[in-house]
């Protein structure tokens, strides 16, 4: 075989294959109404919309893994070809990932037992013991607002936070109003026993892609999402999230 032909074949074999949607690992946490397990299937606004995006792109439905948030967040930061959702797009995270969205907006609050004192500001909330989800954006948001680290108690699940709140081991839970409400309803909790004592912020949730993901592929996802505006709006209405 001529040397030139041999070198050409080696170059072709060494060239990376084009990255496609089927090459990605899709992960989410178990947290309604965004994405959650029901009957062995991942449901929720983010999962439903992602399936519409795949269909729009002509891609067969892909497997979605449900993992603890802290694990998924660690993996997407270290490993290529990951998609984690839904993730709050914050200033601190902006350059760590590539983004497709927004999927929906949320209101981030502190939830406490009924009758608990209402802090007048985030600074005043520093007197409380606050439960968060480990690795969640609100953990870093509270720290950035000056809440002492020793006043923040991260756990793996909303269930653990509510149990600690019920037992008086924490004073408040930091999370979104919709996720809190879905957890209360899904677990048949007495919603009158709790109340929002402070609004922390509002934010938008996105699909986050590993930073090394081909930008052209990310643009394909965003274009498909943009073309699904009427479907997107209907899903937001169905999940009572609004636009």
C-alpha cells in the first residue's frame, strides 16, 4: 500500500467520530415536577419536553438515569458527554456547562413550620438552621449571601429535609415552591403545617451539557426546543408552571 494512502487511513481512523444525541448520557434527580420516577418511568416537565426535543431532532427516545443530585453534578463536571437536568443557570455555573433552555422558572423560598418567626431578609435567616439538597444551587446562593456554613445542613433528598423539619432538627428548608408543593401532595403531608417565611430569589432551569460537548450539537438541541414553543407552552400549563 502506498505510504500516502496508509497515512490517510490512519488519519481517518484517528479522527473523532461526530458526537450525536445518542452518544450522550442523560441524568436527572428524582424531584417533581421537573423530573421524577413514577411506575419505573421518568416523568415531569423536563423529561416530557426532552422527549419532544428528541422527536423533533429525529432521535429515538434515549435512556434517562435518575441519580442523586450531588452525584450527577460531580459527574457532569468531570466527565464528557453528560446532560444533567434540570439545573438552575447561575452566574457561578455559567462557564462550567453548555446550556439549552430555559425549561421553566421557579421561586426559591425558605419553608418553615407554621408559626415560626419570619426573617426579614436573607441576612436575618442566618440565625436559622437551613436544610438544602446537597450540591443544589441554593446551597451556594445562601453561602454567597453570607449565611454561615454551619447553619446550612445539606442532605440527599427532600424526604430527609422534611423529616428533619418535622423533628425540629432544622428550622427551614430552602427549595422551590413548586417542588415543595409537589412533595407535600405526593406524600400526603398536611400543607397547613408549613408556610413560606422568606422568598430568596427567582431563577430559570435549563438542560446542562458537559462543557466539552460539541457546540454544534448543543445548538441542535436549542433549535429543536425553540421550534417547539406551542408544545412547550402546553406542557408548562399541564404541569402548572406557566411561562
